[in-house]
C-alpha cells in the first residue's frame, strides 16, 4: 500500500439479503461499517444465524480502529456480539441504535468490556489518517446516518439505507442540504444501497400508512392484531396512534417487540400514553373491540408470535372469527411461503386478514429508496466513482445503469462480489483484488465450527437417513465374532424391510472376510469397504443414499 493508498472492502451484503459489512482501509487504519447477520434458508440445516467471515480483519487486527453502525436493523447489527468477541474495538452509533446493540451485548454478557460511543449527524471522529463525519438519512427505523470518510485520496461516502420521505412519520427528514454540500466538496467514491433499484418512481411516504391504519382500526368489529418488524418504530407509533383514536388498549407480544419498544420508550422515540399498554393476560378481560395487539412474526418465523397465534399455540391469547389481522410489512424475498402459510391459517380461523403488497393494502411502505430516490442521491453527491451495495446482482446492475443515466462515466462503476476490493491511488479507483470472505455459521454456541462437510452430512441425513452397522471383532485374529447388527434411522421401516437388512448384513460379513490378511487389522480399510459395498447395494435396490456408519468393537 502506497503512502496515500485507500482501499474499500466488500465483506458482506452483496448479492444477498443480510449480513452487511464493508470496510475502509488507509495506511494506518481500518474502519468497519456495519456488522449484520442473515437468517439461514432451508438448505442450512440446524444453522441459527449467518455472519460475515472476518478473517482479513483478524489478520490485520492492529489496524482495526472502529466499528461504525449506520442504523439498528438486524442485517446491520446482528453480528456485532460475535465480531466484538474477536475484535474488541470501539463502536460508534446513534442513541437508538446503541440501545438495540446494548440489548445484544447484555445477552452475550460482553457489555462491560465494550466501548460504546454515541454519535449523531453533527459528530466528528478523527483517526491518524482519516476523519469521519455523518449526515442524517430517513429510513424505516429512527436515527439513521450516512457516513463521509475524509481521506488523503478524497472523500468516500457510504449512504447507509435510505429513502427521501418529505413527510416522515417521525419528522426525521433526510438532510438534503448537507448532502448537497458534501457533493460540492467533491465525492471520489460513493457506496449507495440498491434494494429497490427495480422499482420506478419515488418511495411512498410513511404518512400514507398511518391514515390506512386508523381506517382499518375503525372498521374492525373485534380485536385488531398488527404484525410488523419490531424495529420499525415509525410503524409502531402509527399503531399506537390508531389505538388511541379508536379507544383501544394495546398489548405487545413477542420478546423482540417488547424489548425494542422498551428501548424506544426509555430513550424518547415512542410516545405512549400512560396506562395504554396492557399485559397479554389482560387481553381476554376486556371487550374485544377495546383491544389491539402488536406482535412480531410478519416474516412467517415459525416461533414468532403471529405464527403461534395462527396455529392456536399462544397460551392465553387466541384469534377467533371476525378478529382483524393486519400484516404491516412486506415479506423479505425467500419468506413468501412461510407468510402465505400463516395467512391461510388465519383465514381458516375466520379472521379478516389484510395482507399483500403495501401498494394494495396501504399498510406498508418500503424504507428503501426507489429509482428516483437513488438518482437524487447520485445527483446530490456527484461522485467520480460509484459502487452499488446492499442488494442482489440484478439490483446492483440496475443501480449502475441509473448512475450512468445521471452522468457517472461508463467504466467508473464497480459491481463487486463479497471479498472484492477497490483500491484508490492518485484519485483513481480500480477493482484490483480479493480477500478471504464468506459465511460464518452460528449453530447454538458454536461460531464457525460448522462447515460445508458438516452441512453436507446433515443434508444427506435429512434426505435419506442413516444406516449404522455394529461389528464385534476378535482382537487377536481380527475376525467377526458374531453377525453384524444393523440399525436404521430415517432410511427404511425395519419391519417392512427385514430381507433387505439381512442381505445388507451378509454383504458386510462378506466384505470383512474378503479383505486380505495385511489389511485385516486396519479398521479404516474395513470401514471403507463396508461403506462402498453397502452403499452400492442399497442404492441399487432402493435408489437411496443413506449415510452408512460402521462401528467396530474389539473384544
């Protein structure tokens, strides 16, 4: 790295939903931006969370000076406790975001060892060879910031997640004048989010949702159940306002909803009249038309409150005919099937369900900018080079096309994969190299100890089961003392396949006797021969590939 060289790293968040992480490196410093998690799909059996691989940061840990968090959504803060256990660096975030981070750090019992620094749009952070400033952006959660890195090569801007809402529900408007000033100072490289690059026009205002919410509450004949993201405090406030206007008490269901609302109330981000909130066990004590419920589960999570309500498994609370259920969030790509299942269950209970795209129901607007929002950001910043971030490939590609349509020179935009690096030297940005990155899997308390081989075994077990054979062999002459004992789980039903398993046992006995004298004492050779012989026979007769596990007992 030359004396003035600056590098930008994409460590997570590209071509996927979740686990956002980027880094800016100068000669003496590395600053990390966000550290999110994403949730596993059905192929990642047993995995709880996925966080970014931080191998490169660990290899250069003496240079890592700070973690800056743009806002408090899970895909930007969910990996922070695991990150800090390996790299305990100062964390910089806004007041509300810090409140959500503190919840996680307390849960992981590392809050006392962590340096937490509160920042706002007026803050300045100085490091040996860069200074950092911030600007206010509007999103679907309070206290969101964009970041400006002043380096010797030029200014680098990271927008965070944003939209331009001129009538936001919480009066937190994007600081357009500040963005224009940053653009006038000169932006060498802009990293801008791409989530809604496919959608034309401007993102609708959050005010629209509040009006539709009140109307739905007024029309409801019995209790109202609203499900949304716990972190969408603007939406939570709108539910509170609708409950006030229709004279309803409000109950909170779901641990994350209760925790986030507590943080928001404690720090002044929610206005809740005294006596309005009730406990879950009070719901049935009031007339149904005097009750509203706010819960988690808008993405179809199996253990979340709405899922349990839809299946009748939430103790003490039930949804019955003529209750109104409002899905006040759009499904994240990949969650559609789970959401549809819950909607079906709710209809089967006789509920009136308001669901679907926000444009159809008026119950949801995106927190991410549409095409005109993205073009406005590009026009304000006027960058020389551009990196679209936070989105799947088609979104990044369309965002690059939008950038070129507003004057970014062709060839000055880079679509990166996770691990790709843009090096800047003499005010010229080039996509030059890669560093190690990828997924780190969280399984229970294990971090990174489950890899592709373990996941492959889990997949095989889930699809074709297992076949365990126990061999009792003589320690002295290495021969079978008794017939093999074969056990199956998830492969075939034993009582219906006794002949198949008898033949498997004969194949095992033959495989052991066929192994030459010089290999007979090598248990690995015997096990490999059994796996091969049994696997071939079983596949021929069942077209299944169970996991074959030989166990040898010496006596």
